[in-house]
């Protein structure tokens, strides 16, 4: 049984195209995974930088606060020293109180700063964890989508292959029927020819045998008789 | 037609004989310029034709011009001849061939040659073609008619 070359080539081309699409999709999937991993790394680096900057900013803010307090204390001392109404004892007491107050404020500010820093770090940690979870979810989502696409693609490929096989099968069946019909017709025709040839051969053989069977004298006699008939029918005219 | 030409033509019975004679005349005509005409004639034609020519020039000298006239006369005569085609089923003997030739000359005319063919399938009898008319008086024709009518079926002999 012979498959028509066009059908066979069509089948091969379909398989080739589906194969190329499969390779392209796999390649896209791998590229996407790589991108996600890169994004995750970049995200981590950015967060680390943010942490460092935040710490620095808080430190600067704390130092500024301490400096402001110190400057205020100095200013107060200066004002007090210029006031005549205050005596030395009162000045000392006030100075002590002020120093104590400044120290307490400074300590309170440091505690507050540390607390804020801890809370900030904790929040950042949560945020980082949420980002990681989000990235993981996105990654899984993409993976699921791609797997779904591949599954659809496989189904389409299977469907296309089955369709192609069906078309090829139908075509073969059609060609086979046609060939069968043609062979039957050809056979009938050839048999008819053979019959005719057999008749001719047998006639020829019979003629030769019959001719051989006639004596030479009889042959000559028949020729002369035929000549006489010919004279009567054509020569005289 | 002169006597020598008639004698030569009497040797010709079939188309083959006629063709050969035409060829011999052509050869001899081209050889007439040679010095020894007698020798050229002997080399160009068959012995029986040469004998007739030898008899003609027995009392006179071999003259190229006289010979040329004979040959031209022969060519003229041949061009006027008609052909009757006969097909028979067997190889004829010389005697039967002469009989046929005589019959043709007597019943049709002197200036008619026989173009004879042998075909075994004729079985017996004769197939004639003359002046564009074809007639089949063979046993083959009778047999074919019977086969066509279904009176004879050869295939049944195979079974």
C-alpha cells in the first residue's frame, strides 16, 4: 500500500511544527523561572540596602536630637548666668536639674530610637517574608499556568495527530479503493485482449496447419481457379 | 519495341525481376563511356541477359550508341508496364511461376508483371490487387467469416 507523498509530507510537517512549538514553550518556561529567581535576589539586595539606610537615618536623627538638647541646655545656662536675680546656689540646683533632665531625655530618646528600630526591623522582616511568599505564589502561579499551557498544547498536539492519522487513513482507504477499481478494470481489459489474442493466434495456427495440410497440386489448382474468378470480376473491368 | 528488348523483357516474370533489370540498365548506361563496352556489359548484367545482347552484337561491332538505344528502349517499355499483386500461401515452383506468368500475359496483357507475396495465413487460394482494386479469394476469408458468425470458435479447442 502506497501513501500519497503530499499526505505523508503534510503529516511530517505537522509533527515538526508541533515539536518546534514544544521546544519554544519549554524554553520560555525556563527563562521565566530564571527571571523570577533574579527578581528575588534583587529584592533581597534592595531590602538590605533599605535596612542599612534606615538604621543610618535613625542614628542621624538620634544624634540630632541629642545635639538639640545639648544646645538648649547651653542656651539656658547662658541665660541664667546673665540673670542677676538668681544666686549661685539656685543656679547650681537648676544646673543639676537641667543636667539630670537632659540625661533622662537623652536616655528616653535612645530607648525610643532603639524600640523604633526594633519595630522597624520587625516590620521589614514581615514585609520581606510577605514578599518572598508573594514571589513564591507568583512563581507557582506561573508554573501552574505554563503547565496548563503545556497540557493544552499536548492535548492539541494529540488531537492534531489523531486528526492527521484519520485523514491519512481515509486517504489511504480512498486510494486503495480507487486502485482496486482500476486494477479490476485493467484486469478485465487485459483478459479481453488476451482472449482476442488467443483467438488470433489460434486462427493463425489453424490457418497454417490447414494450409500445410493442402497438397501442392491442390494449392496450385485453387490459385488458378481464383485467378479465373479475378479475371471475371476485376481484370475485365 | 525491338526484338532484343522483347527478348530481355520475356525473362522478367516478377516485380523482383523487373527491379533487378532496372538496376542493371542503370549500371550499364553509366558504364557505356568505357573503352571495352562488351566487357562492361558482361560485368553489369546477368548472364542470360548478356547472352541476348551477345547474340544481338554477333554480326555487328559492340557499339556503345546502339547499346544505349536498346537500354533506353527497355526503360521506356518498363515505364509502361503495370503490376498485378498476387498473394498465395505456398512457395511456388519455377514451373508454376511460369504458368502464372503465361496466364497473366495471355489474359491481361504482355505489359503486366507479377508482384508475388507469400503469406501462410492465406491458407489456400489467392489475394489479388490490380489497378487499385483488391479482392480476396483465399480460404482465410472463408474461415474468418465462419469465426465471425460463431460457426467456429477456436478457444473451445483449448479446453
